[in-house]
C-alpha cells in the first residue's frame, strides 16, 4: 500500500491488531514509505520557525520514531540531539539513518522507563561538520522519561494521538521536568477539518474503527486523530507550568477564513516557577 516499498494491507492489519510497541516494531522497516511519517513540508516549516529562537544547546525528540524530527533538531541545536521512543524497531531504523555508537547519552538521569534498562546509542559529529551536535537514541516510555532537566528544547511530531486525554497532564508534566529553566516544548498542530468535509469524515471513521477495535481486543492500540484539541492542550500545558505561545506556520497556507492551516505551539518553562504536581483544581 501507499508506495511499492510500503507495507501491504495484510502487514498493516497485523500491526493494527498488535500493541503499540509491537505494531511499530513490525512497521519500522517500511514506516518512512507510509503517510504516517510526518511530511517534510511540516518538518521544514517547524525548523524555519524554530531557527530564529535558537540556537539551542541540547534537544530532545519525544516519540522520535525513525528520526525524521531529529533532522530538525540537528539544524537548531549546537551540542546534542536525543531521540526517545518505546519501539526498539523504530529506533533501530533511526540509528541506521543517522548513525550510532555505544556511548550512552549524558542526559540520562532520574526517572524510570517501562524498560528498566533503556538502550541508548550516540553518534559522533558527521565528517567535516565540526560543530554538528552528537546524536543519541534512548528506548523509553514518553510517560516516564529517564532524564533529568537536561534539555533546552523538546519537540514532537505526530505522536500525540497515542495518548489519551487523561494522560496529557502527566505527559506534559514529564516534559516540563526534563527541560532546563527557560527551555521550550514545541510541536505543530493542524486546524481540524471542517465538519462535513472529506477530511472530517475520514478522521471520524478512523477513530470510530479504532475505538471498536480497542473495545473487543487486547492489548489496545491507541491512535486517535480527533482527541488532541488545541483548547485542551493549552489548558493542560498551563497546569503543568508552561507559558504558551502560538506561531502560525504560514508556509503551510491558510483556510478559507484566513486562519492558518497549522500552528507551532511553543510552551516555555518559566525560569523560576515551581510547579506542584498533581495540579490543584
């Protein structure tokens, strides 16, 4: 399906009936040949929007998959770029694309992942690039990041559908904890399709099928396209201690009403604020 190099319908069915971790392990070798990979046009738009805000020292790609978003981080980070994902298969593809060594990233610190011994690899700077950041991959659960406050920038692309709305407070709190004071959490978010449009019905249909699948089969495969709403996201980011700004990604165009088709959310950890968790209220 999708391209001659992509997965077959049978392979997609097997993956969809697996757990999230196992499903992505199976999909990993062909993932970059599917529409599930974040398109380059979105990656480029986010990179262009981040460039004036940097450079940053250390960056983290949350749910990095095969490392497409880490290419953005390598353009805006000076010292190090780390990718974290639960799927060993996706990380293996990322290492094959971006290189890898045996030295664990120095950012690893407090916290626990689902895998109590997350694997990590780091690569040296590419030949001829004296200032290129080092690259590392860590296998861990995004809901229990195995890092201390070691990053100046955290990004994520296309992964939030894997988290239920009730998990967002813990997820955002964990990102807050791994950012240094003044650090930023940035990610793109697209405008929802107009009710009644083909895109609206496609996303509604996908989410409905996924809910039916999860109602009758275990383990569940959480991937919903309509649960990550901007108003909810802004509220939970504020509760986690972030100050949030929205940056229109103008290169991706506008809707009929003139509003941008996509925005970049930039949530900044205050330099001196302390956050009580869980939040009150």
